[in-house]
C-alpha cells in the first residue's frame, strides 16, 4: 500500500490556519473590550480621585434677607461646562434664622431629585413628584424621602451671604 496524500475538500481551512484565526479573533476581541472598558472604568472610578476646589458663591447682602423667611437664591454651579449657558445656574433655598445665622438647602428632594417648593403659609417644603414633605429645618415630615434635604454650608463674609457650592450634593 502506498501513502496517498490527504487532500482537503474545496473551501475548507487547514487546522493551522483555523488555530491562527481563532487566536486572532480572541486577541482582537480582547483589544476591543479594553478600548471600550477603559472609559467605563474611568467614569466609575473618576469621582473617587477628583478633588473639587471649595467654591463659595455670594447670593446677596445679609440685609436683603428677613429673619424667619425662606427664599430661593441662584448662583453659578462650581463646575459648569463652557457651553452650559443658562444651565450653569443652580439654586438653593436660603433660610435666615437669626441676625447672623442662615441655613441653605438643596432644591432637590432626597427621594428622586425632583425640585421641592417652599410653601410659606404651611412652613413646609413640598415635593410634587411623590408627595414628599419636609419641615422648615429640612427634616422629613412625610412621604417617601429617605433623609432630610441636603444642606449647603453657609457663611457671612464682608456683609455678603455665601454658600459653599458643590458639583453634586452628596451627603
């Protein structure tokens, strides 16, 4: 019996070439996963390493606010994008407690972030989305909010009331 050469059917791939193509596919898939994964990991871990500068924003003269009142004040967000325009403005509820004592609350409900309203007659903050209610000191009165309204640090400097703004209110 003589040895006959093994011929492969037309259109088939040799075992060596098949192994090479499998390894090439794995390598390219890994490279694509790495290219997609780096920005995702950076997005998730970025806030842990980002140190935002302390930014104090003046919201008005001390004499502009009456003792016992709560008013909405606007100020520039500490980290606006160059193209932000009007959306770079943010706001807070400012309550004057005494001659030199103020409290500032975030505008957003601690439940799902809906903007809260101040009802002066009832002396309550109300969230229109899910019925959250807060007392004048920002603590939860009723509804689904899990915690009090976020408080911004407030100081008086050179006759101006200033709020320490942060990019995102995180408690």
